[in-house]
């Protein structure tokens, strides 16, 4: 099995969200996986970042020194310029699309004479807010040496940056809107100190909040239009009565999934009469699912649940269905005629 097949094996959000992988007892392996984009843009191979209008709804504060915030936080227009640049850079790094200059394309001066298969991303900044709140508390503390209590004032501040962007993905030639999304992010910082000065939030910290919002939205845009990789944990069962399970886990850890399948098959056959054999079936089901042997995976997982009814095993069967759907979407988003596709790599690490 090649490395690209291995990397396209897993449905991340459902696996982690359901809780049947992270948090179960067993030996954990960390795997780098590829997930499909939210929308299928396989027929497009060029992209341009168009106009993003608006400057947001402004700066808000519950404090009296509003002028400091207006000076210390970049304007909405400046944020938009950085956002467009960082989005362009991120999409260029994916090697999925050829990035075109919007102004030259709009003026008809682009070298790309054929405007088919071009995506335009445009939109607007709906909200660009900063809120800072001062919270002072009188806290009673006890002096350990004198055993006497006294009241100390603690100064606290909470700064929150909020950004909302609406973006449209448009077919440049037909003007058809392929997708429209609102991306909203909020980042918060809290400080405290014995004096107001020590609890203050400086301008650099405020700018970082808006930069973090921007980075989060750029990542969300990538995931909307380009298959992406993430890391997840998978938990395999072990049992003292079946040392083969540990051996199979080590093979998985080394990325040798095919050999792990063989080891788990042997364990199922060897310990067929053992009450704990459901663990071997479960490991076999996981290994088959991650090597795209979906029918074998379903049979093994059903056998595991039949021998010991478990919510974890039933959830694994549901994840298999989701995994199959994600694999189908990934296949649809793979453009074989583009000749792209250096093989993805997958690594495993013991937790």
C-alpha cells in the first residue's frame, strides 16, 4: 500500500468528535491524515483573490481610555490588506491552484487568456471589534506568618478581539456563486496584577489578538477549498493473554499496516475461544478500515461487538460509514488529469 493511500485513510472530525478513539483504554498512535475540502473544486486549477470591502464595525471599549485602543490597533482596512496577502500566500503554498493577479485579470491584461477554470474569492469585512473590560476585585488573603487576614485589591483586564468576514467563491467566467461562507473568530487575553499598570494590556498584545483571528480564518478558508492534513490519535486494544495485539500495535506504530492486519488475523484465529478475542477483532477492524478494506473492516467490527456489546465498537461501525464517505469525497477531489500529486506521507507516533 503506497503512502498516499495511507494518508487518505481517516475521517478526523467524526473520529475525534465521537470520542471513541481519544480517551479509550489501550495503546495510542498519532497519525497524520488527509481530509477532503468542504466543497469540490476539482474542475478548477486557477484562483485569484478579489476585492474584500468594508472596515468592520469599529472599536468598542468599556474603559475611558478609548483613544489608546484606536491608536494601538491596526485599522480594519489594514487588517483586510494583510488578510488578502496571507490568504494568497497560504493558497500558493498548497500547490493546488495557480495564483493569478486580480487587477491584471480584471483589466484583461493577464497572460491567462482563457478564463475558464478560474475561481474568484471576494467578500467583505462585517465586524472588526475590540472590547476591553476592567475588573477589580477585593480578595481576602491570610498572612501565614502572623495568621492575620487582610484585604488586597487585584486588578484584572479582559481584552477580546472579534472579526467576521463574509467570503464568496465564484466562477470567474460564469459568475456562478459556488459557495458563500461567514467566518467569525474571537480571541481573548486576560491579565492581572497588583497595580493597574501591571494588569494593563499593551498594544502589541491587542494586535496579536487580531493576527490570531486572521490566521484562524485563513486556515478555515484553506479547509473550505483544499484537502488538508491534520493529526489524530487512534487507540488499539491490548491484552496480556494475546501478546500478538502488542506486536500488531508496534507494526502500526511503524506504519506497517498490512503486516499488522496479518498479525491481527492470526490473533483472531488463534484465540477464537478466548473471551477477550473481541479486542483482536476490534484491532483487525481498525487496521482494515485504515487500509481501505472496508468490507473486511465491517465484518471484524461487527464480530467484536457481537462478542462484547460495546458503545465503542458500535461507534466504530458508524465511523466506518463516515470514513467511506470521506474517502469517496477525497477521490472526487483528486484531479488525475492535472498530474499533481506527489504522494502524501503519513507518520505515526506513540502517545
